[in-house]
C-alpha cells in the first residue's frame, strides 16, 4: 500500500537525475503499419494448454444471451469470461486496452498522441511487467487466464481482425485495473499537455477536435457522469431482507452482464467493464456492492517553482533544489497513408508526479493514486467476500480512488463508504486549487484509515443512498455530520437526484424488489420545483401590455397544471426540459465562473426576464423542430441502437422507442441523456441507466436486471436489442442466478472454442 512519506534530503538525493528543457522531436520516422502488429503463431504447446483450459470451462448462455461461466478454478472462470466477452464485443475490449496503454494514435492517427501521452505518463510496459512479476501467484494465474482467454478467442476466430492488439500479455491486466468510466488519469486536460509539450500545429489540431466535440448547437447541458446506489435495511423491506439497487449511469454498452462461478468459491453476477476479469458492480450469493462516482478530492496539483541552470531544470522544495526527473516517451501514430510514424516527448516529473502544464510562470505537476497491483487485487477480492468483515478487509487496500460504495448483505447489514483512497492533508489548505509545491507542509501525509473516512453501518433510518452527491444526506436523519470531517473528503454538493432520493426514501417502507425498482424510477423532476413556481410568478406579475403575456399564456397554463413528473405523453415535460436546457446554455458559462452547478445557478440567480425569455426561446425551438411546442415528451426522447459501433450514430428516419425518463440533470433518478453531438431533432439517449439490477438478500439471493439494448454488439444477434423495449418501460427481467434456473432458460451450452 503506497502512502506518502516525509520528504527529506535523502529522498531529494534519489531525485538527482539530469534534466533538460522540454523537447519534442518533430521529424517522424515512417514504418509500414503491418510491422507494428506482427505476432508469431502460437506454439503447439500453447494451443494445447488453451484447449485443456477450455475443456474445464462451460459457458451457459441463457435466453437473454447472458453468459454464465462455470470453471473448476477461478482462473478457469476468468479464461471463459474473457472468451465470452470477446464473443459479445471484442472491439470494445481491444479499444479499452489500446487506450489504457496509450496506443490510440496508432489506430486513430496523430490527433490522439496527447491522449496517449497522458496514459504513458503513468503506464509503461516495463513497469507493469515488473509489477506483474512481483504479484502473488494466485493473481498471476488470473492475469495469465485473462490473456489466454482473449488469445484463444483470436485463435479460434481468425476472421476477427484486431485493429492493433493481435496478442494479449498477462501484465496488460494491470494497465486497466479499475472499472470506472473515467479514471483519475483522465482528469488531466489534453489541451494542457499539448500546449506544454507540443508544437503549435499539433496543438491547433487538437484544439479543433476538442472544439468540434464541445460544439452542440442544440445547447443541451452535459449529461452527468455518475450513478445511483440505494440500500434498504430489513426493517424497511417487505420480507425482512436487505435490498440493494445497482444503478450505474454510464455510457450505454460500456459494461455487459456476466455471471462468474468456480469451484473455488467464486459466484459473482453483475456488470463487468469490457476486458476486465472482475465484476465491477454486482453481487454474489451473500452480499452486493454498488459504486457511485465522487468520493472525495483525491487528485492534487502542485505549483512547482522551476529554476533553469544552464539548460537544466530544477524545482524548489523547502531549502533545497532538486532536478526534474525526465523520461523519454515515444508516441507512435498512424499516418493518413496507413504507414506508421512516431514522435518523442521528454516528459518531466517532480516527486509529486508528472508535469502537465504551466501556470503563472510555474510548472504544474499532478499527484494521484498510482497503484495498479493493489487496485486489481481489491477489485477482484471484493467479488469473493462472503460477509461484511471480508468485504471490509478488501476495502482496507484503499485503492478505489474515484468511487463511493453502497453495500448490502444476507445478514441484513447495509453500509456505505464515502470514498476509499483518501490522502490525509492539512485541512486548512484549499485543495480544490493548485498548492505551492515548494512547501513541505503541503505533502500528502498518509492514507486515511477507513474508520477515519465518512462511513455508515446499519443506520437507524434503515436506508442509504448516494447519487453522486455529498454524504451529508446519505441516510436521512442518520446521515454523517459532514462538519466533523475535512472538506476534502467530499468533492460534490447536493444535487437534484439527491433531493429526490431523500424525499422518496424518507417515506419508504415495506419494499420488495418491485417496490425498490419503482422507487428508483420515481418520476419526479426535482430540479424544476423552484423553477416552475418562479416562472409562473414572473408571468403573473407581467403587466397586461407586455407582449410575453399573450405569447406565453398557453405555456404557463401547461406548467401551472403540471405535477412535475415525466411521462411519455407529457407536453409539460417537453417544455420544461427544453426550457431548462436553454437556460443552462445561456447562463452555464456564468455558473462555471462562480463555481456553481448550472442547474443550481439557474434556479437561484436568474431574473424574471431571464426565465421568461428562456421559455419563449424553448417554445420557439420546439415549434421549429417538431411543428408545435405542444409535442409530447415520448415523441422527442427516444432509444435507438442501429449498430455495434462505439460512436453511435442516430437517424430520425429509423426505428426508435419512446423513453419517459429524462436526463439526470433534472433530478430523474432513472437517467437517460444524450452526450453525442446531436445532428437529429429527436433526443437519443447514450448515457444513463445502462446495466441496472435490484437484489434481495434472503436465504437465496433473488434479483432482477435490465440492460440498455441487449448483451451483444452484433446487430445480427437476437440479443442486440431484445431488452430495448423493456428498458424503455423500466421493466426488468429475472436474473437467472442458480444453475437449475439457467438450465430451464438455456439457449446454448458449450466449451470455449466449440
């Protein structure tokens, strides 16, 4: 477990490495692209080993195409799980590892070299190989099985042509060891890296790409990244059993549904991020876990005072100066003609971490968690925990840096961990801003022990929730007292979903699985509670001669009679959402300057004219796009899956399904939002409810689940879109957890490769 130590002159001595000015080689050397992907055929002994493992693995596909993977050992099950994942979507597996290893430009071209540099500041093959060699034998076996399962899939499917990775190595599992949709490394801005290390043409190329991604003429607010986790104690349940709602809000198709079973005690079901060998959010027969983003402030920037001494760079630290550590990083990329070229960057590091930009005459370095071996260990061992004590022991590794965890088990316990990896720091310092890197008092001291962090265990209220909001309301009257903790222990404020959840669970009692699902799909759009009454009052206060009095009369009547609940046939939902999005588009920049969430800003800071004029613009937009502002919400908000591509394209002329729930921005607990650049009139969701499961931990575990679309990415598969209509209705399927149930609903049973 890495923890920060005091920075001493002895440690400074370890940093005494030669340094030079930032450099960037701009004369690329071309090589044929095929040469970078060449891989020798596997030996007869290797193939025999793969086949022997495959014979010990049975994959049972149920009527939904969900793979239930049974193996003798955990490693056998990992082998089969990766093989089954590759059957469903090898493309996403490969892309995840291409990105994790900083090799995207080798596929996508030069514009991605900065994304690759960001990864390579932390992920280097030699370092990963060394950590693999130092890992315990049981974990090495799992990593070998991970690579073997993917390689056997490629061997048995020669028609599959990888973009880049024709062979997987065991150590590669360490490059992608935490299953979040955006890891800590992705907090580093690509434009900053390009500006610091790059040449102007390359920076301009990147900026043009980022601008294109940001441009959205529709003006819709960014869909929040995050999730909901709800746990219900036995005293609030119908059957006296603990309940858990697993509700990730990710990009659709980011995780499939998998069941992993071995004769060594593994029996985990849930969502697995493509290419990983552990259930990220799910349950076993004794307990379940749900991760929600936003545990605390765990990434810090340091302003480094840099001194140039005859072309070599040093940085100040207390009374000392230390030379910058420099690392040469090669960035291969694909040329437009298909050949390969490369550029070289000299990256710079202080003891805090890599330098990522310049600010106010100083260099900025970033410190964050970098412990892939323990992270992978924690991610896997929690899936095999059989009780709270074992789960807590896995949490003691403290390598889940980006998430909170909501927990429930068969003994009736519910629990909450707000964050997991939280460095101890001086609470008087504002850690939300870059701090002085030359001041030793600004060092991370150690990691907080779990009992020092914000946790809950069996709160008297009988419920726990998190919606990517602060922990101060997590259990109603039994919530933690946030004033008792350093401010850096949470990074996000209350949000509309949190206010909605607090209202829903305050009244909850006698819940079963279906009741928990209903509560989790509560239709209230909490964000409009302050906005709608305000605009009605604004309208009522207008003088009769104001032209808005006549222009908005029908719209105000619609909002006046609205119960602030979404529905497919609801016209006020359409009007309110378009109005809210217009206000965010108009005033979001001001909200950002004042560090206020946009939805809160428009509720608290706007004038009557701002609100009324926004309502006029929203009405005009609806009329322009759909012929009448009185368009029901279901005509606008749709689910559509046309291909298995990672970057989905949408088409108003193609079939789609109406969806009642809205963006999480408006307090919709069930989230459905669009993040892709919108070229259509209709809204097509691509982020929000993805894999969702409700679990009851009785003598036998019982669960229901739903996926956005279906298990397979192949449009030819019956499981490409077979859950779409149910998904749109909020209707769940029964999870087939026990072997007898799987057998009764079996579609196919086979060994990998057959």
